[in-house]
C-alpha cells in the first residue's frame, strides 16, 4: 500500500468489506469526542472555539489528502473508488467544525444541545452522503479528486443547514 493509498483509505478503513464511508465517518465523530474529552479534562478555555478551529483545519487536511491521492487511486480502482474515505473525513470534519463554531457563537439562541446536535448533524451527513439528494450527486461529475471530494463537502453543508433549520424550527414550537 502506497503512502497516498494509506492516507486516502484512513489506514485501511476504506478496504473494509462493507460500509467503509460510514465507518470512516463515525471514526472521525468518535475521535472528536475523545479529543473534546481530553481537552476538557485539561480545562482548555473556549474549548468549543478551539474544537471548531481544529476541525476546520482537519477538513482542509483531509480535503488536500483526497485531491492529492485521487489520480493514483482512480488509476488503480476506477472512478470514485469506494476505498477512498478521506473525503468522508473531510465532510465529517466540516460538519463537526461548523457545529462547534455555531454552538460557541449561537448555541443559546439556536438551542444547540452539544453532542446531541452534533450527533444529529452526523446522521444527516451520512443520509445526504449516501442518498445524494438536492443536486449533491452533480458534484460527482467534477474531474478527479474534486468530484470525489465535493459531493461529501456538499453533503456536509446540507447536514449543517438541515440541523440548524431544525434547531430554529424547535424554537418556534
């Protein structure tokens, strides 16, 4: 396994026999919970802000890995190879970063409930990533790594909008 393949498959998660994207997504979610727990144990001030910044950076790194490794993996496995799960990690990182930042700045106003809200957004991300509604599938038509990556970022954005919409709607009830 080359370095590109190791990173793009998240050290082999992408080579699991089934549900590679879901396993990769929930790995990032679990990782974020562990990182948050460790940092809160260290009493880091403004933890939600720092988690948002950390996962925004994570989104950029996973996005770069996806586009950097795409050509080699497309040659090996064909267009939009299912073993590439770094795009799911990028989409999940976008969702997690956004939920932490929204929680930090608008949490009380939106009735954000911490990990419950983040978990809801994660579930929406998986649904949108698997079903690809709302024109998300159109992003797969982009060439190379951009097509692999952009549908997951679009699914992440849709999950964020849906979750925030539900939080706003819950205020009106």
